[in-house]
């Protein structure tokens, strides 16, 4: 009985966690699906106007979805190259004392409070953008994407560094024995061998940017429009839910639409998770 007790405790805790997740999913779908009684699915996904306070409410989520994807894509485009360079430097170039210093720093930066970055975006970056580029407001797609990139870099670089460090040293030694330089070994041996882990880290970083709330709520501008340039304000799904949920009548079409936006975010993150798992599994089969 003493030998079985730890296993029973672990299974019990795991079962509670699974039950909580199932309950959350049930609650999310129960509250979100009723929006389809007030608006069709095509109007919900492809409608370009978001006026939930109108009577009847206009609940076109297309600008919100586009804003979410635009912020995520631009922040990833800015952050992922820097993340990979930092990971390669820490894993392959930096001396051991520097490496032992940078690794915990990267892990600590991954827990940097997003609301602090949002505040910096409002009071520092937004006025600078407004004065430099002569804009009406510095709260826009570029501002929020830069801040999201700052949040993403520590996570991706830390995970990518672990993938690079896990490459067997025998591969490096064999490459050096054939006369390859450190740069050639890193580019042609280490990075390709760690590529599945690097891609998984990148996808997890993208998922982190996709689900971020406070930064886009404070720095994205809050306009439910389709952005035509990086200087246009946007209103992602996460900031919409955070800004409007507290003032929405429970049971209304607006209330259900916000929960449906949560379902959309859930499906996006689920797709990224499945893609990450597939890449990791594919990498293990190749190895």
C-alpha cells in the first residue's frame, strides 16, 4: 500500500486537473455558442464592423481576428531572429562563465510582468513614435508588436538554447575533425540537428504572443479596424475581451460574442500546440 500511495496521489491530482480543464471548456462553449442565435457564423467571422452596443448589436469579428494575427505575426517577425541569434551565442559562442550568467537571466526575463511593459509602451514608446513619425497616436500595431517581441525573446531564446545544447558533442567533434570551423559547425551541424526543438520553441513563443492581454490592451490603440499599415491602431481579441467583459450584461449577445472570441483564441492556440507536437514528433523520428 505504501508503494502504491504516491501513484494514487499523482493520479488523483492529475484527474482533478483534467476535470477542471474539461469544466472550463464546457463553460466556455456553453456561454459562447448562444451568440449564433443573434448572428450567423459567416457574419461573425467575416463581418467588418464591431458595434456590440447597437440595437441590434453588430458583431463582426473580422477586424479583431485580423488585429490578433497582425500583432502576433509582426512581433514574431521582430523577435524570432533575435531569439535564435541569442540562443546560438549562449550555446555555441559564449564562454562558460558568460553562459552560466546569461541562461538564468534569460529565464528570469521570461517572467517579466507584461503590465510593466505595457506601461512603458504608453508613457515612453508611444510619445516617441508619435513625435518621430508625426502620428496622431503612438498606440498602434508597431508599438504593441515591439513590446510583444520583447516578451517573446526570452522564452524562445531560452528554449532554443536548450535544444542547441542537447545536440551531442560527438557531432561537433566530428565536424571539427573534418576541418570545419566553429561557424560552419554551428550552421551545418548543430542548428540542423536542433531544428525541431528550435521550431517548437518558436511556435511556443508565437503562442505566448497570441494569448497576451495587457500589452495589447495598453499599447495597441483599441480601434476595431483592419490595419493597413504598422502605424494603424488595432484591437486584438484578447484586449477586446479584457476591456469589454466587465461592462457587458450577462446573457446578452455581446456577452456570448466575447466568450466566442475566447473559443477562437482557444482554437488558434490548440492549432499551434498540435503543430509544435507534430514537429517534435517528426524530429524524433528523423533522429
